[in-house]
C-alpha cells in the first residue's frame, strides 16, 4: 500500500500461471513491474515418461526466484486425467475430433486454478496467453500469428472479469526481446508444442495403446479400397498415411494409378459401421454444417444484426481463417445449421466452432461472441 497525492492505492494480488515457458515468465515480470503483488503458480497436470514437466517446474521456480515473487505448485494430475485425458480418449473412441487444449483452459486453467485463486484471496488470475479482454469480452491478440482467443472461447465472461492477459497487446518478437532484456532463464527456451500440459506425442500410438485395435473398412465412393486399425486412428481432414492400408489391386480396378495418385484424405467416418471414407482433398470442404450446444455471450438480436451487416465470422480451429457467416438456421431445439461464404476445410464432429464479430472496422480486433460444438 502506498500514498500518492493523498490517494491510497491497494496493491492487487495476482496469481500467475507460471508454466516454465517464456510467455508466462514475461507476463509475470510485466505484472511485477506494474506494481501487482504477484505469486507464480506452477500447475502440475501431467507427468509421464517423455514429457518435460520436471524441467518446466524447475524453470518456473527459477523465474519466480529471479523476479522475487512467491511460488506455489498445484498438483492437478488427478483432475487433469479425469477432465481432459479421459475426454480426449472418449471423443476419439466415439469417432469425433476432440480439442483437449480448449477443455484444459475451461476445466483446469480457468476452472480449478481460477477457483483456487479466487478462494485464496487473489484479486486476479493471469496467464501468458496471447489474447485481449475488452469490455468484458474476449478479443483477438495484436499478434494474429499467436492469437489464442480460439482456445479461450469457453471461458465465461464472468470469469474474464478476474483475468489478465498481459501479452495480448504485444508480438511474440517483443516478448522474446523483453525476456532477453530481463535475462530471464526462459528467454531462449523453445515454445511448447502439442497437447496442453502433455506436449508433442504420437497421438495414433497413444490411442492404440489405450483403445486397442478394431479393424474396419476404408472406402472410396462406396468401394472398399483398404483397411484401418481403428476409427480413432484417423480424423476428418487427415492425410492418409500408415494408419490406413490401401489395396493397390483394388485401386487399379477402379481406375486409380497408384504410381501417380495424388494425396488422399479422410473425408468422413462412420462409427456404427466402423468405416473410414477417403478421397481427394477437395472432398473435405464444406459450406454448411451443424453446431450443437451453441452459447452466445451477447444478445441474439445483436448476432442477427452483425450477420446482416457481414460482420459475423466463424473459426473451427486455432489460427484458422475467420469465415464469413452467411446464414444461421435452427434445425432442432439443440442444433443450428451454419452456412459460410466460402467452404471450410474439414469441419469434423467434436471440433469447436468459435464465432467472432467485427464490432469496428479494424481487422484483427474481432471479439468472441459465441461457441458451440460441430455436430456434423
């Protein structure tokens, strides 16, 4: 607490998710410089052979010591397994395409961690995500090449009132420069890739180890041309690789030259028949699909207004293009059909559709206005 021209300021307490990476390190450093009372919190969610949890935890502690802030480690491995890992396997087993990063943000970082922070008298929760908050709404980051608003779309506006994203107004280059300027131990550490808290893993191998094999047919235009080891080993839009055995003889019979054949992609899956359909990349594009469980974070009339003005967009994967929404049509009590201006590559059941509105004329300042799950 300090005094300035007769006014009393109370230092706000902030719990920063300190992952051991450069982004969260700089986010914590920025908050310290801004006068917050900062505590670095390392979330241990996954610690299996091959992952870098132990090193990340050490790096997070080193950063906390450099910055002179308190450090806490939260063991959320049990909760992460129940809420993220089990969801991941269940979705693949059901023939859908999961989004574990989005579920991790909703259930772990801005679920359990957020609640822990508020319950322990922290005023705010902060992370190193690249996103902005404007008028209580989630907005795309200034650095559109690093924007993570898609992954954060299921965090409720009520929770966002107690959240800070210090990096939202900066580019990755600026963040790296800041880390080097401060001589943080994570300044030159490579960015984490792969699944949230897990990292880069062989997903197909991971799925077969857990779900086993269940051989089925692979078809092109209704003709069986190969076999697969499990419907969970491939997802819509995936380029056909070793997970699918193609019958060269059958391909030749239907007129496909196996020596000059273009790449093939998974175009659809049928869980009931345990079949995978494949074809040319062009067959993966869709101009219409259905979304279920759609939740708008603004008034429905405003959504209709934005759509009518050509200011409503949808994105179905992180860093994917924002596609203009031409039409929204209710198909059942729980689903809406989405029609876009230009067909999108490989919308698949289970993927998350995030809706954005361009509330001003500036491209890149779009705000998140709704989120739902692709149904078909």
